């Protein structure tokens, strides 16, 4: 769960971050400015508030998500999306617009230009944001502690549980695993 839930969340984050960054930088208007501001709100809202809000919103039919992996993915996406958006916006602002205009003038469609020209040039910003999001997601506790059930328990929740039970040796061993996982993740991403 510690790898699967953040992994799925990271895919969603990268997709939405690229899309939101492109819209806010390349299609400037009042709506995109508001969307950019709203996308940063989860950055300042505590994880426990997001967890409680998700439980209140999705604890009754017709959309019953509490106790599922999906609600944990939604929580992580909401919490960590701003990191990747900011790094994607920063890199996209450095890419000259005339490169995209040249591709369009040579007959490329807007979608093809985005995927073949803009996305590869945005890769550095997307990857740096994804690294920051990944490392913070695998060690996320404040949202996960409210949203988990037995089958969606993550390593950080188990560490917290072991500390509460007074099993400090088990908690220390699990913390070592989490630290190694973080270091390995950073080494892989840096490579």
C-alpha cells in the first residue's frame, strides 16, 4: 500500500499538474487565474482537514468511497498536487511560446504540439515536482490516519500504530524501512 497508493496518485498528479500548468501559463484569463489560485488551496490546508472533509463528503451513498483505496488516492492527489503544479508552471514559463507557434504553423495540431513539443520540454519541471510529491506521499500520515482501513494501511500508519501500542522496536524497524525507501526513491529519481 505504501508504494501502490502513492504510485497511482502520482500518475494522476502528473497528468493534472501538466494540464493545469499549461492552461494557467499559456491560456491566461480570469478563469485560469482563479483555477491557479484554487489549485494552491490544499497547500495551506492541513491534511487532517482534508481527510475529515473527504470522509464527510464520501461517507454516504450515492458516492460511498470511505474505506476504499480510491479515497486515499484522492486525498493524496489533493494534498500533493500543488507541489507538481508549481514546478511545472516554473518550467513552462521558461519555455518560449514561439516554439509551440512554430510547430502549429508547420501543420501540427494543438494536441500533438502539446504532447510532442511542450511535454518533453516540461519534463524537468514535472519530474522535480513528482519527486517532491512522491517523497512526501510515501511518508504521509495526517490524511492517511483518517482515511485508512485494515486493507489500505500504509507504512506510516503502521509506524504510528506501533508507537501508540508501545512497540518501539517494531516502530523503529518500520521507520528504517521507510527511510531506506525514501533514500532509494531519491536515488532512482536522481539517476
